[in-house]
C-alpha cells in the first residue's frame, strides 16, 4: 500500500495512544468536511483518503484489537457520510463532537 503518511506507516503510528490516533483521524475528517462545505470535492476526497489510511493503520495496531468494532463501525458511517447517501443521517456537528472527545482525552492523558 502506498501511504501518504509514510513516517506514521513506518511504525510511529503504533507509538501513539488510541486517543491520539483517533484525534489525528478526526483532523483529517474535519478537513474533509471543511472542503466538502466549500464545494471542493477533490480536496474533500483527498482528506477522506488520508483519514481512511489512518483508520487502516489504527485497525492494524495490536493494542486496538478490543476496539475494532467501534473503529470499523465509525469507518462505515464516515464513508456513508462523506461518499454515499448518508443513510445514518450524520451531520458535520455530530462528527465534530465525536472526534472532539478524542482530542480532549488525548490532551488530558498527556498532562
């Protein structure tokens, strides 16, 4: 697989806590939403691809094996929201709130 996040794919990703991993995914999702709202489908798609790459790395991380159900469900709903018909009726705000919790936890855990 050709990773855009070469340094992270080389193993650095596995050094991050689960909260830090999810916060980083959230940053890419936020970018994708921002570009979608600016009617720039190309940039939105590229940000979504980067988010999916980080999700893939998160799934591959052995410490997350007990969290796979949540991670994979989040991936399914995210793809539905950004690329398909939004059958789960997600909103920009619901995604921002979801990932904000991980940003907060990552920051709190590192203090």
